[in-house]
C-alpha cells in the first residue's frame, strides 16, 4: 500500500506529509516524509483535500516509520484550517 496522507495537530496545523504503508480497522503504519518525532496524538488526513481526518495516537516510532492507533473519539465536523503546499 502506498497512499499519500498528511499529519496535523489537533488545532489543524500541518505537521508533516506521510505515506500510509499499511492500514487496518484499528490503526496504520506510516512512513514520514521527514525524520521528526510525532506528537502523542494527532490528526491523520487521508484525502488530498484533508476532509477525512482520523484522530490517532502514536504507538511506536523508529526514525521515519511509525505505528499509530486510531482513537475511538472522532471529530464531529471536518476541519477547514490551514493546508500545506500540496493541498493537505
């Protein structure tokens, strides 16, 4: 699997682009574009427009590869805040 995605903080600020390498009902394996420490919790944008965002928790991280768990609490409305240069 190789699906482009992006990571945002809970205020809607862009953090980093990533690629979803594997996904299940409960979480995903991400490959980050840059080697940086992920926050404990964040939003994962799964579409180019950023309209579909899942709340996630970092479970493990080794350099640019990370395992995340989807949080059970979902946002009631999509965020419409800042985007990066690629439209996320």
